[in-house]
């Protein structure tokens, strides 16, 4: 079949799960438009609790658009229109009257480039719990900050300089600070959009170790261009191509025995 004909047909999504844990998020018939141009086409995906789900695919395939739909970050993009449903547990995140600020507390996000606030290390982590009324006393706030920094694997490195600017940290430390900031409000889900792409190999290894530890407490969705990273970190992988979800399932199966030719070409390095 010619490539152009293949792109214009609705592919069958190959589902390769051997085990199906309870879904923390359920995406049904998600279609996204930027103006009149569709960026995602009828995506259906379940994201299991306390797992790392990796989203892979060539640049421009819709991975970042998809992940930003999960906590309504696309709401801020002019001309963006969403069709379909995105559910956290059984709650539609696009339902009328949904509190988007509260939603983004429950579904936190870590971006490609570390973006600490222009505040101290302490205040970066304390900001969310403070504005959401999660702590009434300084002692409670201190406990949240220390616990979050510890869970993010950063406390031992910054314990003696909590009042130093967050921007004074190295790139890898800044990214862990952003993760500490995200988990300080006790989210259900953490979204990570290429969280290691701006980091050196040593900092990347530390973030990967951290993600493996965090999945015991949180559901994690990560966008990555690195197939090696997806294979190392995730239990489930979803492959996107030209705005469509082509294949999804257990990571080992997707990489070892992909059912769609496009997935096979991507994981074998023929396209990308």
C-alpha cells in the first residue's frame, strides 16, 4: 500500500497487554484540532495505576499534544479544540464546571526544560501546598517540603541551603526540584514531557532512578524520544504516528514483537 494511502486510513490499533491493571486514566475517542487541522485522531488508551507508561514516536506525531490533554494544558493554546473524553478514575476532566486548577494539582506536570520558580528551593516546593491550603502551620509546611525533597532524591544535596535560589542548582538538580514541587501537592498522576532531554547522562540516570522509585506512589506518563529510556523505565508503551495511536501494550512485547509495520520500523531505527 502506498504511504499516502496508509496515512489516510484509520488503522487498527494493536493492543499487546498481557496483564491489565486497574486504569487510573481512560482516554476515549480523543481528537484534537489546532484550528481546522487535526493533530490527534480518535485516540483510545488506558493508563494503568502505579505504572510508567511511555509515549514514543517520531517528532510531530502527537505525543506532546496527547500528554497535554490529560491535564488540560492545551486549554491555553488559542484555536485548540478537543473532542472525546479523558477520565481520571471515573471523572471526566473536560466536564462542565471542572476546576482546572484543582485538576492540575491532581495531575502534575514536569516539562522538558527545568523551570524552577524565581524563589528559594524551599519556596519552590512549599508554593503549591501553601496556595492550596494543605498546611496550616510552618511545621506542617516544613514537613511537606522535606518529605517532597527527600522523595525526589534531592534533600541530602540541599538540606543546608534551602533558602538558596532554585536557579542556583545544576540542571539535573533543578529537574528534581521541579519533580519535588509536583509531588508536594500529592498528585494522582505525574506527566513528564521529555524530562531528561536537556540533561547530561549522569543527571539522566538519576532522574530515571527517581522515576522508577516514584511509580510505587504515583501513576507516571512519560514522553520520550529515547527508545532505550522507554524500554528501561516503562511497563507500558504506546506508539504514535502522524497523530494516530498505532500500537500499545506491555513494553517488552511492543519492542520485541511489534505487530504493526510502522512500529517495527520505528523501534528498529528505520524511521524517526
